[in-house]
C-alpha cells in the first residue's frame, strides 16, 4: 500500500493571490489536509477562509459525480436544494457524449453553428481549464464566440490605454510603501495575502487609506476610510489631480520624459475643483485636498485598485483616471510605489497554440464566428436573431445567478427550444435549467498550469487525487466531445502535458526556460525572470519607457480612444442610474449588489460551513439609519427593494456601513434566496463606457416596508 504524500497544487479560484496549496494524501488516496505553502512568498503558509475548508467542497455529499439527463416531462426552472436529482436521471458518459454530439450537430445543421453559444468565465483560472481544449472545440464547431467581459475588461482595457500592458506594483513590494490607498479594494475579503504585507508596511509607518462606498472589513481596519458615492471615482481622481497640479506637487521630470498629453490633462483637471467634486462624490472638499496632498507628498505611494471601481457605467474611465495618478507624481520610480490592478500581462502564454482560433476556418462557417457579449446574456437568449441561440453550453460559470438583468436571463434559459448543457461540481441555479448535467473536477483532481493577476510566479498544479465518481476535467470533456463529433484534427488528442508544453512554447524573455519539469524541480513555482532582477535591482514596471502604447509613453491623452468616438481625456459623466439623474426621482437609492465576503462570486454559497460564516448578512439589505427612518423601517423588518426590473424581499439591517442614499445586499444563489431570485434581478444589461463590461454598481432602487 502506498504511503502518505504531499502534492503541490494551486488554487484556481478567481482571486489575485493564486495560492500555492499543499495537499496531504493518505495511504488510501484520500486528501486529508490542505494548507498554504509556507515557502511561497505570497501565500506565506496560510489560506483564505474559503479554501481552508476546501475538502468540505471536494467531499461534499452534494457533489455532482455522474452525468445526468433531465427526465421527460420535467420543465426547466428552479429546483429545491437537495431535491434536484428527482428531476434528472443518471446516464453514462457514452450516452451523454452521444446525446450532446447528436443535438449540437442537429442544431448546427438546422440553424447554423453560430446558434450554439458557449458560456464560461473564471470558475477556474488555470490556463488549461480556463481556455484551451474548450476553445478549440467551439472554434472547430463554428459556434458563436463569447466576449468574456463579466469581470475585468473595462479595467483591463483602461490599463492598456494608459500603459499598454497589464502590469503593476509587485505585491511583495507593498511592504516598502508609506502611503497605501485601497481604492475599491476589500483586501481582507478578496486579496487576503496582501494584508500581512500591508500590516508590515504599517508597522514601519505606512498609512492605509480606503476609498469605498461600503465600510468593508478593510475599511474598518484602515487609518482613514473615505466613503465615496458609487460611480464617482472619475471625479475624485480628477479632483486629486486638480490639487496636485495647482500646488505644483507633480513630478515634472517623469512627466516630461515618460508621458503623453500632459498639457491637455492639466487643462481638463483645472475644471475639477474640490468644491465641485465634493457635490458628486459626497466627500468634503477639505478631505479631497488632504487626500491629494498626502498621496502626492508621501514616498513611496501605491494604489491597490480593484475591479469594483470599473463595474459602473463610467467604469473604464474610472480605472483609466485612477491609473494615471502614479504617473502624475512619478510614483513608479520608487520601490513600493505605483499601482496594482492586474499583473496578468506579465505571463506570455501561447494562447494561439492552445486555443487554435484558426480552426474556425475549418468549421462549416469557413470564417470567424460572431461575438456575443456575456454581459448581455439575457438579450442573447431572448432577442438575438440571425441566428437565434438554440444551444447553450455552460462551464466555469453560473450565469443564472451572476449575469445581470436576471429576469430576462432566466426567461431565456427556461425556453423549451434551448438545448442546455452544464458542466459543474454542484446543482447550481444554472444546472436547474439544464438538459444535460455533467460532473466537473475540482483543482485537486486534474493537472494545470497557472500564472496570477496579483503576483509574478508561474506555478504547476499537479493532480492530487483521482477524480471523484465520474467527474472529468474541461480538457477531457471537450477532447472527447470533439472526437465524438468526428473532428479529425490531431490537436483534439492532446493531453494536459501536451497543452502545458504548448502554452509554454512561445516564450518571451521573462518566461524563458520555464517547463513543467523545471517547475516541479523548483517546488512547483518559478518567478518570472525580469531583466532588472538579474542585475540585482527590483522590478519596477513603468519606471521608464518606451511603453507598449501608440506613443510609447504613458498616455494621459489617447488618440486611439478618440478615434473610437470616446473622450481622449478623462472626464466625469454621472451614470444614467445615479442620484444625479432624472431616474433618481423614481428610484432615489443607489444599490450595491455586493459579493459576499465568504463566497467567491457564487462559488461556495451552497456549503454549510461557508453559509454559517456569511449568515449575519445573508438575504439582508443594509441601509443607513436616516434612509430607514424616512421609510419607517426598523432593524429586522421585512422590506421590499425594487426598480423597473423587479423586486426582492429582504430583511432590513440598519447599520453604519453605508453613506446616506446607498443600500447594499450580497450575492447568493437564487434557490437560497426568498422568492427564488438574488440581487441580479435588479441590475441591468447596460455596458461600461468602454471594454463592454457590466454595470452592476450603477443601479437605482427604492425600498419600502413589506
């Protein structure tokens, strides 16, 4: 009998930390412990509260372990938790593959292959699981291509517009910072491995400032919490620029050497006086002055900007404007200075090799397929024509819970004419609408390779245990389905090892020489090989140009955005759904449909241990005391929150976590929410100003006692 062993894996859930996880396996092959790798400079030997309980997920009695088919005559729609299997019958993988191949071919022949829509996101951010064999399959099929915008495109496009590449201050360098601004970043909730590094900096005199409408765990622990009105970050950043430039606090040398469009930006910023900005943001003019001066006169200064900032109607401009601040004061020149939103642009995966987009030319289309924005799923399922969507293939996502304008999404998913396949670990809200449900592996049960969007380490995630039941990985599923549909290209026979080799096949100098073998020999990880570090100097991503922008400089003024009909300079336009517009007369409260602190988007929401951690806020609406009093609402009252897209019943939680005029509720599964809907019943399908992202945080509502 084999002895116990420890296997190096990587948490593949959607988090910047990409933790190195050591899994202890006993003599029977069962995982008995998960722990953070103490040798990893960012993981530092601990895991978040979500993943520390990961074996509860892996070995949950509710795991989906076998392929299943909807029973004849059972309508699509919500199923009570624990009763889902009554609507389905178990089938073999051979049966499932035959059914899927036949139906997809039939739909393709009758309506065209673009009537088939894949829907996936970052249920895993492992390179293979996120996008490899699945992309090959849908390219070769000729299916509609999914524009994966649901999380980060507005902010990512903002970084590209300003700097040309998605890079940022190294997480490990935050210990050298002396002014740390967490802008829309709940470090405690979704970037917890940065926290001890921030605390180390604070022990050496650093100050932590949090800018967030909501008093998060991070805000409660900060030196200064600035409660900004939702969707007004552009105005605040421009107000800070106004003070910095008015008082001569900019770094003239860095600006002259490394930026483009400074004169135009200075003229624009002159319009945004602290008094004017105060009206929009709800922040006192004196505090705007103080914030700008503290930021500009403390060295090194760093901003940890997170993606909440770009989930409003002006979200692209918000991220773009905040991203300009470090260039204005030359913060990039200093160890511990700059900004971090994402470091993902440092990892040069050969995506063409693993995704094979040229296979679209071998599909029945003989061309590139149309693109459907995932943030407009409701529209796609109910209104899209030429052709209409007739098949939906969901993996790595739970759109019934997380997509905006939920009523339209669910109406589309309930259609008898829509053939739906869901590859999942549990019976999610989305699985309730499936014709075929397939069991998926967890990150302990397959091999992958991974970068990060919060640090600079490439890691190998080795398979720790055999797949439970008949669960199978994304790579296996789409390889088998391609073969069942008669796709003869040899690439559909590639193994995970082949795919890892291909992903690392076209390397830049930062990833040169990284292989599966070198990763395993190095304990599962290798740091990217930055030129400066080879010479004993720290990696400072934007200390000097040229940069990968059209001008080769940091772009304050963007001709490229101007050519698309957008403002080449940052400017504040109040969102359509905000307190500053006509719609506020009907719906005067700004709504934050927040992510739960103890779930990962909708992941973990069904697990009892995580539910207990989140219990105090589940199905509660947080509201300021003044707003509650004006509506005769008291703590614990049942209330109705509504707008023109729907209404929810929740329990009032009157507290001081929000400014006046703002209410908040947390994302949950629909089936775990009273009435069968969650907060996305109230959100819209409007898109961000650029990047095509969702506008979850530009939502107006009214609240009344039920």
